[in-house]
C-alpha cells in the first residue's frame, strides 16, 4: 500500500474546472438559438463526471490497495507429565481447608490438580490412580478438557484401600519410558506410606531415574493429620519421599492445606517449563484491479460519448 498517492486525488477536480470555464462563440445571427434544454444538454455533465471517476480510480490503483491476512502459528515443545494420585482410604480424611471450607485430602488434591492442568496447555498430561493397585486412568494427552473431567470423577477406593507407592512409580515409569519428550515428570500425590505392592518405592525410583523420569512426591494432609490416633492413615513416610525425589532429580513437597498445595504446584510449574515459539505469516493480495478496471471503463466511456452523441464544439 502506498497512501502517498492519495495526495493526487484533487486532480480529479480538473475536468470540472475545465467544464465550467467560460467559453465564447461568435454568431452573425442569433435568431435560431432559441433557449431550450435537450437531452444532450442535460447529459453533458456526464463527461467530466466520467473523467473525474477515471482519474480517481487511477489514483487508487497507483496506491496499490491490498487485502492483508495474518496467520499465526505456535510451535511448542512441551513436556510429558503424569499425575499419580493416591485414592486409598486415608485420602478421605477431611483435614484440608480451602478458605472456610473443610475438604478431604482427595478433594483438595483434585481441585488444585485441575487448575494445574489448565495452566499448562502445551504439555501432554496423563492421570494415574493408585491404591492397593495402580493403573493409568488417562494416557498422556493434550485434551485437557477431557482430562479435567476424569480428575473430577476420582473417588476413594477406586484402586483399592491400601497404598502401593512403589507400584505407582513403576507403572507410571513403564508408561513414560517410550516417550520422546525432552522432559518426563511424574507428580506423586499421597498422604501415607507404602503398605502394599511387590516393589518398594526406592526400587521403583531407581528404575525411574535410569529412564529419565523425574518424580516430585507431594505429601498431603493437615499438620495434625496422618497420625496413628484419630486418623485413618499412617504418617507420611517423608524420608522415603525425599529419597525418591533425590534419586530421580525431583523434589519433595509437604502440603498441609489447599493454599500450600496450590503453592507446590506453582513451584513445580516454575521448575518444569515448556518452550514455545510463535511465528506470524502475512499474506498480501493485490486489489488494485478493483480500482483500475472501473477507471479504465469510465475513461473509455467518456471518450466514446465525447466523440459521438455528447460531442462539443471546438
């Protein structure tokens, strides 16, 4: 587009200035020039009008009007994250708080987990459920809306009543070992110690480390919860949790309420960052013919009329 050409638009007024310029014709006898208006007289202003339209159209064509379309593509290099959530009996303990509300450990974990998923649109995220057994409920996916629906459906006891932390790490690692993502992460949410399974948490952590999977264990439960008295679950085995994190290159976090749990996910979010690059393509389609063709038609029409039915005396 060259808008400077629009400065030439006043040239379109020149045909009108020439048309209204006073003209004198000498006649020896004026008797035959009785006043009257024929259709030729009424149509005479059509010539300067067509000339002005031709000039204006030519100016617009020289300005090169264009239709601009912008296309933006986003190239992202996300990471693979597997959320492993404990659904054993002790996760039903209501010692977590969200403002004035009391929530069970599982409900608080679901609430914060769903928010974490929403805030990582470029990552493939999956869901593993464990208790006495462990299984992948949702394979790693970019369909975070469907994943959020599955998180909302988690219930106590859906994988058994005990806690097999070693099995959870082993099965999650097996699912992630074939993936080609630059980073593989498992977030393990539990409130107790491993009480089931044939593989210990540390053995599973060794396998995860060998396959490049970082494990971030999160211990959930109120400060007074998780004890032997007045609670359904055993104390969190924090030494094992720290050892799992150390062997896999992750970190162990303790979350005593919903706010602390949300802060844990925020910190993990800052530790495990995805890379994304945006490219913008600009498509320009020339539209000067939309002005040039009508201008050419107007010019040809005024030439034809001026040489025939609307011809003027020299």
